[in-house]
C-alpha cells in the first residue's frame, strides 16, 4: 500500500514538473515538495524511523556528491567565460562561408559538450554565433544545430550530460565503456542533420559583425584559463579511474586553482 501511495505522489509530482509553465510553479519547487512528501509517507509507514533516517542520509550523500561535482564544473566554466577564454575559439574561425561555419561550429560543439555539460556548451556556442552572424534567421538555424550537436556530444561522455554523470558517479556505467559504445551513434546523430542543414547555406557568405578586440594581456589570460579549465575537466575521469575516489573530489579541488591564479 505504501509503495502505491509513493508511486502516485511521484506521478503527480512529475506531472507538475512537466506542466511548470501552465501551473506557474518552478519545477525545482515541485521536485523538492514531491521528494519531501514521498519520504514523509515512507517514514510514517515504517516500523523503524532510525533505519529510514540512515537510508535518507545515504541518498542525500549521493545527491550531494553530484551537486558538488556540478558546482565545480560550473565554477570552471564561469572562470573560462569571465576571462573570454571561449572567444579564442571564435577568433580562430576565419571562413567566410556559412556552410563551412555551420560545420565548424557543429564540430566544436560536439567535442566541447563532451568536456563541459551539454546545456552550458549550447549556451556558450549560441552566444558565440550571435557575435558572428547578423541575421536572426541564421542565428535560429545555427542555434538549432548547436542544440543537436551539444546533446549528441554530451551523450558519449561521462561529463557531457547530467543524467550520464549521475550514472557514472553511481557506478552504473564506466567512462571507457560509455565512450566506446556511444561515440559512433553520437557522431551519426550529429553529422546527419548537420549535412542536411548545411545544404541550405551552400554558396552563402557571412556578413561579419564588428567585434571588440581584446588586449594582448587579456588574450594571454584567456588562453591560460581555457587550457587550464579544459585540462582540469579531462583530469576528472582520469582521477576517478586511478584513485577510485568520487569525481566531486577531483572537480572541487581542481576548481580552486584557476581562482588562485586569478587572485594572483
């Protein structure tokens, strides 16, 4: 009976999350309330509150490790962005063809999302395209392709998607195995729509938007932070494989170092 009640509460909570905009209730609030009610029902129906309390602490520990991991990741990404590290990628793009630009952006997004999470990569690359493209319709088409490439790139890496990261931290999948199994399907999912959309821009040229030039010192700082940030992100799965410690440990300690460099 208790299980049936909890399942019903979960379904109602999930519907509330899906209907966030019509209900005008933040999905985070719906998720938290659903979790509290489920655990409360489980606690009231249990014969041992002490046992339930230990189970709750165990689950909270797992969730906390994921949150620490993501906080470290976001700290690294924000440091790179604040030092204009991503603009270094934009400055390397010199093609005047929209077709080639789409393929280049798709390729960068695909591999970058394997290191950063796919949502962050999509936001970063979309903002970069906004600086390269002047027409709104072009920006929308490029943004759509960026979303596809970011999701495809994040699927084959333990760092690229929150769901995959949770499975990896929980021990359900290994970094090497998920990369071997999903790299080819991910490439196919990315390259097919990229080729279809790129045909739309065959022979079309880019009208560049003037971009403010960074100083030599700013460019140097950006290169250092970008290299260090990506290096730390790659270091995480290697650290977990060698030491078998939680990824949050590697990410939290690594996230501190760019901050120290900045303060110096």
